[in-house]
C-alpha cells in the first residue's frame, strides 16, 4: 500500500493467484474477470516470472495468501462473484506513529453525477496506457479519440470522450482538455449501434486502417485480425451494417475523400486500450512482411 513494495505486492498476488487458478482448471476469461483485468494481461502473466519484492519473508506471505485465495475461490466455482471487499490496514511509520483504516468496497452504484465522474476518470487512466510511439503510426487524418459509456447507457449523450482529438507531440500524448460527456458524436453513435448487437461493448477508439491508393489493404487487415481471432463488422462511412454476435473491430473501407478506418471495441476503457495496443503491434508486423 505504501513504501517501496506499495504496488509490487498486489501485482505479485495477482500473478500467483492467476497461476493458482489456472492450475485448478479455471478458464482465462474467468481468471481475468475475478482479478478485474484483461485476458491478455492474464496471458502475459503465464510467461513471466513473479515480480520480485525484495524481502523474501514478504514474498512467502503473499504467495501463501494467493494459494489460500485460489483454494477458496475454486471451492466456490468459476461463476463466483465479488460482492464486497473489506480492508483492515495498519501502517507503522517512523517516529512511533501508526495509521489504522477499516474500509469496504461494496459495489454500490453511484448516483448519476458520481457515475459520470468515475467514467471520466477511467478514460483518463486508460489514455495513460496508450503507447505514443506505436500510436503515432496509426492516428487517422481526422484525429484519434477514445470513448466509453456505462453498461446501462442508451443515448449518445451518455458517452464520454475527449473534446477535439488526441495527438502525439514530441513523443507524448496531448489533448485539448479532459474527457467530457457527449464530446464525440461520431464515436458515440457507432458505439451505440454496436451495443444493439453486442451490449457488453462499452468502449471504442479509432485507428487508421492500412491502405493504399486503391483503398484499405484487406490482405494486411484480414491477416492481422485472423491472427488475433477477432470478429469484424463493417460500417460504410460510419454506419454499421447489421451483424449478430460479438464485435471486436469495425472496418470503414472509406471512399472518395473518406479515409479507411478501424474501430476497436472493448468491455471498458482499459480493455479497449489494451486491445488496441495488441492490434497495432500485429498490424505493424503484418504490414512489414506484406
């Protein structure tokens, strides 16, 4: 919580808990769900060593706790859900000072204004996960943006985004102002259309599609999406064509005066950013070898 291992212990706990649940037969999707992360993050944990904390006694304590949690969760089954988390924390400081806290996370819904503020904060956190160097090659001419809504949203006014657009300047992401509700009508409209077919999608961002003078490079796009095993729909000039089932990516083939684009969808802002980073990496390799 504080000090040199403030974040490392939780990262190690998630790492070891994920491995423990996997060894007990849990699916990657259910592990990601119970840890509150993405499947790609869980997948990366499988191939990495656990984060080193330093004090070996602390590592033993965290690993033992992860094993206890894995056993308890497995006994409850993969469909178990977290309803409340209570944290009783004591922090001993120098100077003979002690801090004690008893806090609970209850999952209680916020009021409308509070929920909007929480969504806006999640958008800001997600933006920080984007890789500017990688994004620079995939920013559309019309600009890049990131939008998201709550699960119960039904109108474009309930979709938050960055006013204007996000750009890369001197290797860093820049934007005119903080996220706001109703700031991107085009992304909001497409997100609402996608949600009529795949209601679990609550976040979207737009990227440039690989293209030449004839239009989108479908050979590159098909290979990249095939490698990721993602479902693709089409939206000529931003208007979604009907499709049933999950939608991972929407392709706009463009036209005269209209740049081809790819729209990536996710279950929440962090998820869509993680998915976009994966897609950009695969597109880069695929384009280089085409």
